[in-house]
């Protein structure tokens, strides 16, 4: 522990070192944790946004692919509606299955 300026000639240097250590400890315990949390939030949001974009683009590609395949059998106008119907049914069945599993029912 630092003494007084009258009893310890190195009082100013020791006091400065103690303050510096205290500030370093506070910085390590608070600032570094906050930086870690903020990075996790930012990267999580970025990942979520990219994931949503990938899912939407994937659905568009699947729908368009179905339109091309169905247009080989029926007219182009009807192929659009049939592809929308098929993708809609797939999404509704998938959503229903997810909702059913949400509460552990089988």
C-alpha cells in the first residue's frame, strides 16, 4: 500500500501504478466482456439476415424450377399457378409439422 508523500519518496509512482492496475482490471472485466457481447449480437444479426436472404432466394429458385418443369406438361400461365400451389402446400405441410413438434406431439 502506498504511504504518504512525507514517509515514502516513491509515493507518486506507486500510486500511479496502483491506479493504472485498477483501470486495467476494470477495463479487462467490463470493456472486453461488452465487446464480446456486441460482436456476438452483430454477427448473430448478420447471420440471421443472410440466412433469411438465402431461404428466400432458395424458395424463388425452387418455384421457378417447378414452373419450368410444369410448363413442359401444361401451358406457361397455368404452370405458374401450379408451381405456387405446390410450393404453398409444401410450406404449409412443413409448418404444420413444425407446429406439431413444438409441443412434443407426434
